[in-house]
């Protein structure tokens, strides 16, 4: 069943998106896409992933460890079993939104510092209006993302 998923155009598109957007190595992006497509509480074992991709144990292990480190997947054990299982983090969308929020806040801070530095140096690279529009946009977007984060937190508590 899982090898069939690998042939879907949507699977390939999603894996490529993760590779480009998150700068993941190709195998890691494909493994992450598999976890997203699998989307089940039971998770997948290391052997499931190994069998699906027919890659070396070290490559699969490295990819899984990277995904755990990036906070994209979690590992767990089932009662009375020694096997480790892996699945997408339950609060995946919250983690993603918080990451985007942090990046945009950092972008705003850096932009403001650069503007102040350039003003002191007397050689502004961009027109003041352009920078104001950009910072205003960052303010609007981060405010919207903040609301989304709060809503996601409410829904996570309900589960």
C-alpha cells in the first residue's frame, strides 16, 4: 500500500515542497511526506519506513533523527512493545505557525536595525516609504498569525 503512495503526483509535489521550503535532503523530505500522508495515531515503525523506501538503515535513521530534532515528528512506544513508532507531531500546525511568527518578528527586528544603521550612515538603500510599507505589512501579518496561534491552542486543548 505505501509504495503506491510514493507514485502519486501529490506525494511527489508534497515531498518536493518540504525539500525546498524546509531545506530538507530529498530522502528526509520524502520520509516526512510519508508521515504526513500516513496521518495516523498508530504511527510507522522504522522497519515500515525502511521497507517503503528501500534505503540504507543509516540514511533512514539519519532522516528520522533529523525530523525528530526539527520537531516535525515524534517517537513513542506502544504498551508491551519494544519497537519505536513515529508519527507527525499532533500540534504540527501550531509548531509551523509559531515558527513562521518567530521568523517574521526576527525579519522585522533586523529590518528596523538596518534602517537605523543606514540612517546614521547617511546612505539609505531604500526609500523610507518602502520600508514603512514593508514593516507595516509584517505587523499586519504577525498580528494575524498571533490570532491563528491562539485559535490553534484553543483547539489543541479541546482534544
